[in-house]
C-alpha cells in the first residue's frame, strides 16, 4: 500500500477538488465517502471502490 505524504500528489489534489466542489463531483462522476458505515454500504451494494484512502491515525 503506497503512503502519500505530499499535498502535491495528484490524488490528494483530486480529493481536495471533490470535497470542495459539487460541480466537480458531478462532472467527474465521483464522490467522497467518509466513515466506515458508508464504505460498508457502498461495498455491499456496488462492490470494491476505485480508491480507498485511510488515515495513518488508525
């Protein structure tokens, strides 16, 4: 599992855009899920997500 430590990483930049812009989420057809419960529901209904980002605090 790769560790991302820079805010300049393209995935981090995309996550920041997704968080801050409804238009970007609609245009990119992506969303953010925050919390174990929402991720469990997503997996049970739609399968494995494209990306799963986990904080190192866990």
